[in-house]
C-alpha cells in the first residue's frame, strides 16, 4: 500500500479538516522519528496518517481503532501498521503493547502533535520560534487543551528514551516541515 491509497482512505472516512490536519501532523512526526531511528519511513508515515482514520465514524472505544483495523486488514494493509494503530488506544494495550519502535513512536507523537498544534494556533508567529520550554510551560496550564493527556506526553518521551524537551523539539521540527499544509504558516 502507498500514500495515495492511504490519503484516499483517510479522505473517504474523515471529513473534518481539523482531523485531517492532525493526521498530517502525526504523519510528519512519525516520518521524522523513522528517519532518526533508521526505520521504514513510508510505513511509519502511513501509520501516522491513518492512525485515526476511523474516528469520525466510530469515535467511541473500542470501535475506534478496531473498526479501522478491520477495514485495513480487509484491504490487505501490512499487519505492522495495523498493530501500531491498534496499540495507540488504551483499550488495545494488552493485545498490542508498546513493545515495538513504531508503536512507541505513534503513542509518543499523537497527543503531543495535537498539543503543539493547539499552541501554534494561539501564537501570531505560529510555529516560528516555538521552543520546547514554552510547550512545557503550557502543559502546566490544565485548562489549555484540557483533553490532551499530559501523562501520555510524558510517557511517550520515556518510551522513546528521550528527555521531554528533546521529544518536543523533534515534534516541533516535524510539524514545521509541513506548516503550509496544516494552516500553520505565519500570517504574512
């Protein structure tokens, strides 16, 4: 399977532009981490792009991820991608633990990408000049992006064996590389 097939599948199931932007951010972060780890960039990127493709139709656990996994398997997608997507949901942890690099990375970048995106929207310069320190400061403000699990962000950095500041810097860098695609280019 390739990106054009993944993109078509994503757009078949997701109509909300914010969810599509999130998928693109997670795709960029996954590709970034694959490059750092010498892993299969295509597989990791596709995992990021498709990780929530079933969310709009099946937002409730455990259907979210499991319906998507069923669809992906029926279409012949690689089981490594399917298993990684299943692993990012807590209700699948027993069967699909964070025991592989691709699974660790997806868990690590998912919440953080959403959080960084939310911060960037509040800044006139968007991602330009965003520092990890400002992200960790915003994490302490519980009312900001309240649905984002700060515990998951911390746990993700631990899974990657990285200091939180470094993990945040990697995700900022990855999202910055696609800023124009996700409406985060600074206003001109």
